[in-house]
């Protein structure tokens, strides 16, 4: 029987990734033996580049997977991360004759719905493509699922799940958790990105949250002609955020733009219920008046209140350069496991802070943090919870965008100002005080519970000591008694041999007395 489409795909993926896996296993084991040191950076970089090429050849799903891996120091060593972070989600668009039937099946005939529709795609990505059109006299963009993408991604996700156990057996059993987490994140991200109803909900929420922020433009949506596979949005033009030449020609202050872009995304992250998680240059434009235009709301992250507050506490500790507090918050975020060696981690964080303070202008603070995580990954239990993966990706891409605008950009400085401006510093310190009180209360409760236990333990030890002392005395008496009885019996035996003599009679009496005394001591 001919193997299923999924099995054929699995065989093809294994065939393509086998050389990549062999090189990766050797590099990982080498770095592990060196306790996180990058022994042969050039070779690792070269192998990382070959891995990226293989992912590109495997198609859209693996491009998305590679992007998620680019922020996973628990899976990839730093040279691999450097290569995967350059992975762009740019795929040639599918022919329009394949896309048109999909659009019309969702919202009706193009010439009846739109005033005009340009069949030339503006952009093509792994999951969808974008077209320009005119709707009721207004310029719009029409975002469409790639033909057959949902069915294909279902197969790809199943293939990836079947690969996870192989990773454990072939490379490293400790990787199974991290790789499984990446695949889960991939599955969730894909489902959300191809569901344009979810994207519409994200857009509406972010638009509502930022309605008082005059520095940003969020396009309007047209829900009456949007479905889960087609999304129609207001077209808002602008200069691409990484087109520094055009920005300079428009006489826009790039340094100010970098601060504004950084502030905007951190505000969403730390103050709002959801945040835009995909700030790559294709999703950000600058209007002629300097306002920021945001596109593509398919990848949005959300953090629960506890995690959000812990991140604020993490950043205040980072701004204050307090390694002990940083490590404590990392434990509470679930990044570190409770049994981790806090001294080793704190020393690693101290080195990271010193490294970041002395970084050259062309180097990034986020990259420094990632490098430290990579260096220490083999010295303590580390994992990246799923709800922080999108945050890490957002942070990494965002810093790259801001550094393109301004080479002197330092996100920690911007962050410090933002925390103060948004009133988050007070909230963070209040949370820190509450956490300290909670820990102190727990310590007091533990000591109250411990006091009677300690008293009982001391009493038990005292009784045990008295018992042992008494037992030892008895053991000593028993030994002496046995010796006396034995010696007396021996004396009686000898005396019997000489009972005819006076000396023998005296010996017999003395020996008998010794036996009696020995027997009495045993009682």
C-alpha cells in the first residue's frame, strides 16, 4: 500500500534534516562539555547557516518554525540563533488564478464587492498574501490565506509532533521538553495567524487600548467583507521603518522615532492586555507626520496579570542592575527551576549586566542577554515558558528595528523612562514590597510551625541520648558480669582439681563467690 501523504512528508523531512541533526548534535555536545563556551564559533555559524538553508527548502512551515527557534536559547546555541534570527518570512505569492476562487467563495464576486481589485500581490508570506483594492471609494488592502495552507499546516504540525521523540532519542533526551514546547507554540501560532477573525479581534483590542495614544495609527477594518480566510483593512501608506534613506529625505528624526517605536511596543507589553508580537520592518511604517503605522495583527501575545507584573518587576530590577532581584523574578516567571543553583545564576547575571554596560555601540543589549543565557544554559535547569516565547521574539525583532533607526538606541534606558512615565515603577516596587512581605510572612509561618517540631526533636534527641547512655551502661555491666562469671567458673574448675589441698579449697570458695557476684551484676 502506498504510504500516506503525511508519512511521505515525514520521510522527506527526516532525509533533509538528518545531516543538520548530525552536525547540531556534535556542536551541542561539544558546547555542553565546555560548559556553554563557544569553542568553534566559525564552524557553529557555518552549520547554523546550513540549517537555515534546509529550513527554507522545507517550505513555509519550517520558516515559521525557524523564526520561533531564533529566540530559544534552551534549544539552539548562540551562533545558530544568530543565523535563524535572519530568517525572513518572504515567500513568492501563489498565482492569482488560484487565489481568486478562494476570495470569491468567502465574500462574493470581486467585481461586485470591490470598485477595483489589483491582481498583483503586494506581499507574499508563508501563510497569506496581500492585495490592493478599492472598496466603497476607499483604498483598502485585502489579506488572503494562501490556497490549501490550512490543510498543509495540519500535516506539517503532525509531522513535527512525530519528530519530537526522535529528537530525544537521537540528540538529547533533555531537549524533548523544549522541542515539544516549540512545536506546541508553532501549532498555536499557526492556528491564530490563519484565522483572520482572530486577527480582527486582536486589531480591535489594540486599537481600543491605544485610542488615546496620538503617536500611532491603527487601520480601520471592514468586518462586513471579512471572514476567517479573508480580511479587508483600510490602506494607510507610509515609509517603511527600515528605509533610513527615505526617512532622512522626509526630514524625520530617526532617533526620536526609535524611542517612540520602543516605547509603543513596551507600553502594549507592560500596560495592556495584549501586545503586537511581530514588529518586523514589513509591519511598521512611518506616516509623513512621524506617526507610527502598525500592520498585521495575526501574531499577538497576551500575558496574565501575574506574569505582566513579574515582567515589570524584572525590568525595574534590570534598570536598577540588581542581580539578586532579577534571579528571584526569573524563578517566579518559571524560567528557572526551584532546584537551580542561585549563586551560579546570580554570578551569570552580574556578568551579563557588566557586559551590557560595556557594550560597543554596534552591539545590542538583547543579544547580550541571549548570549549569557546560552553560556549558562548547561549549568542550571532552564526553560522558556510558552507564554514568554512571543515576548522574547517581539523583543529581539523590536531591538533590531530600533537599532536600524538609531545605532545608539539602548532599550534599558528607554524602558526606565517608560516605566516611570506610565507609573509602572511605583506598581513594580509595590509588588516587590508585597512579595518580600509574602516571603517574610511565609518564613514566620514556617518558623512558628517549626518551633514545636524543633522542641519535639530536641526532646527526642535528649531522650535518645539518655536511653543510649543507659543502654551503654547496661552493656558495660553485662560485659563485666559475663567476665566475672566466666572467670569464676574457670576458677571453680581449677579449684576442683586441687580440692584436696588447703589452697584449692580457698580457691574454690573465692571462685564461687566471683560467679555469684557476676550473676548478681547481670540483673
